[in-house]
């Protein structure tokens, strides 16, 4: 997974209130938010149809939208290069013209292209309709757990409250935990009021073997064709499973996986969790929305996604890598499968509470991206719209290196009046970044309203996210890239 580079400054969720809010938010199984006009009388429909001015919708094909977004990004980038000629000249005299172009491309031109493409895509995006179904397929939920005694019981309670009409098999996969994870499961299951269509059992492995290996080992035991993975510290909303499965059933037939919406459930705990709240609500959500729009979500994250069992088996199961969810998704993309995204299928996850935990997690994500690029480099040559996003990920490596070792020192120099690297032109990407954040906030805010949720205040997290988040994320990315390229030891633990 990769972070993105907002009007009201509110954001959701407080862990202490989560249980009460889940009840408040819950809705009877089998229902969906529907437009008010579905209940209109014939007379009301007649009045509506007799209005003289009706809105005409212009239909654009997906390839047309993609071409328009690329065109907007190219026009913006061309304008940026033209305006940056004095900057290129001055930096070229100080270093070398080629070096100057590479540096400025990494810190201004490429980010500007990405922001312009994202903004245009968000404005052109229209989520496809989700159909209603009289029945839903059986689902096997896999909950891998390693030393999750402190959080697993709450997750199991929320899983037991899922509103889903099809059969559900829940397998808690204890991968050789050294704490009381297994005992926690044995003590919690008897206390749950499981619906008649749900079974829940522990699969207990004596030795720790790694997350991917544990999932592969339990895969043959899965009873149903639709698999759902959910992290042991991620708590689903009651409608989440029905909405994510409905998304898969409504999408094109070659959709073999769908990523859910992962948001922060413990945002009020520390300053670090407050910042991550915006990253999940804005950055990650925007990236997934755009990628799925062009039929290529790059990460069906293990925290909450569904897959077709046959598709996982066709690619050989979960690759035993640091970022097994990234690698699995890219393996499916290489097969030509479509990966979808259900933006309203929400789980609340527990994010790292301390800076050290956060750094280790994002380092692991960066390593996972490099692993996937090494394993599936052929995706760079696939003639698809999603190939742009693979190259996008590849470019992060040189961009992050230049940002870390050139731009940040240049930013420090600018504080002392030396503007060779960081000058007024570096501010050119700020309007695009701000507009993108405003647009994605509007999108997410409306999605929350349809779900009966509200967005809470988080001014401090917003300020730090907007001004300083990239200064933290790029060096972490470089650390992760170096760790993978140097083949440092891998670890199951993520927090």
C-alpha cells in the first residue's frame, strides 16, 4: 500500500465510543440507503416529469475519462515546466542542466502531474451502481492473528453482529502466538450471540510461520468460494460484509477481489493516530477510488478485502513476502483479473499509537511495494490503463530519494535565504494538493452521510497532515526501499 501526497475540518471515530456508535449506525439486514423519490406517488412523479428543464447527463466512456485526466495532467505539467525555466537555468548553472531537470522533476513536475491527474479523475468519477440481491453467497472469513489477545475479542464481537443473509464461516487463524490469543478465542466464542447462518472456530498452529504461510495453510479448509480477510484489530460495521460482497456481485464478471474501506478507529488516542486518521480518510481513500475507477486497485489490503477462492488458488496463494496483500493483488492483476473497491464497506482499524510503531509499519509497506515491483515487473509493459499506476509506484523510489536527500536539505537552506532547491516555484503544487483534498473530503463526507455517519473535528491532525506529512513519509519510504534492496530480515509483526 502507498500514501497520497480539507472545507470542514472534522474527522470520525473515537475508539471508546465505537461500540455505542455501531448500534446507532446499524440498520436492519437487507436494506440499503435509497433515494427518497423511490417512495413518490404517481402524482408526484407526474409533477416531476412535467418540469420544463431536465438535467441532461453527458456520458463519457472510461477510456475518455482516462484520456481527459492524462491531458489535464500533461497541460499542467507543461505549464509548470515553462514557468520553471528560470529555476531550471539557475539550478543548472549551479549543478548541471540534466541534474537540475531531474531534481525539479522529482520535487515539482511529477508531483504536479500526479495531483492534476488525481484531481481530474476525482471530478470525473461516478461510482457504478450496486445492485440488490435476494440472496448472497457463502463467505469464509479468515482472521489471521499473532499476539492479538488485547484486541481480538472486540473484533469477534463485531463480526458476530454482521448483517448478512448468506452463510458465514469464520476461521480465526492463530499463528503460533506467544500470548493468550488462543485462550481469548476459546473464552469469547461462547459469549457471542452468533446468528444461525454463522459458525466460528479457532485454527490453532503451534509454531509461528508468518502471515502468508498461515493463510495458505488454512486455505484448503475454507468451505465457501468467497473469501474475506480481516485483521484481528479491525472492527467491521454491521453492513460491511453485505456491501463489499454486493460490490463484487455488481461489478464486471472478471472482478476477482474487492478492497474495503479501512478507516482509523483509535484516532483519539495519540497525536500519531490523529495524523493517520487523515491519511486513511483522505489519501488512501482517494488513491483507491481513482485506481478502482480505472479497473486496477493496486492493493486489496489484508485488513478488509474479499477474494474469489479460485483466483487465489490460480496465482498460487498468498506470496510469502513482507507485503503479502500487495503481492497477491499484483499477481491477480498479472492474470488479467479486475480488482474493485467498495468505498462504503467500512472497518475501523487500530493504527500504530507511537511514532516508532508507525515508522515500522510504513517501512514494511514500502518494502512490500519494492517486492511487488521485483516479482511482477511484467505489469510495467501491460497495455492497460492501470499500467500508469504501476509506473507511478516505480517512480516513488527516485522521487523519495531526491526528496529526502536534496529537497529537505534545500528546504532547510531556504530558511536561511538560499533558494537553489526550495523556492517559490515549489509552491506550485500546493493549489492542486489543496483542491484534491477539498474534493475528496466532499466525496467522503457525502459517503458518510449516506451511511448515517458524521465527520468529527481533528484540527491538529489536519494541520500536520497538510503541512508536514510528506516530510515524514518520504524518508520512511527510502528506509523501506533500502531494507528490501539490502534483503534485511522480514517480520510478521506490523505494529
